[in-house]
């Protein structure tokens, strides 16, 4: 997951979760967060404890996008 976040991150290290999912699908086509008990990738990302998570309102404020970045000081694996 870390490689996928890094591959799709902006200059501040934030990655849109949708792009992270796309990157994971390219790196590991068989990956499915449901196999680890999480119906959505966001749940698996949160449970890992490796990432900061930020929910941002988009456009007219009626929808929310999730952004993630690696926590400072966490070792890369």
C-alpha cells in the first residue's frame, strides 16, 4: 500500500484514495481489501495505522473525497 500511496502522491505527500486504488490494481491485480475483511480500501488503510487520513469536501460540499499519506517516522515496508 505504501508504494501505491507514494506513486500517486502530490508534493506534500497526499494521495487521492481513488488513485491509490488504481495504483494497487496495477501493481497487484489480485488484491482485494475484502479478502482482509474490509469491504472498502479506506477501511484497510485506516486499520493499518500507517497513514494519515484526511476527508475533503469537494465542489459544492455535497461529496467528500478521501486523501491519505504515510505517517511521519513510519518505516517503509
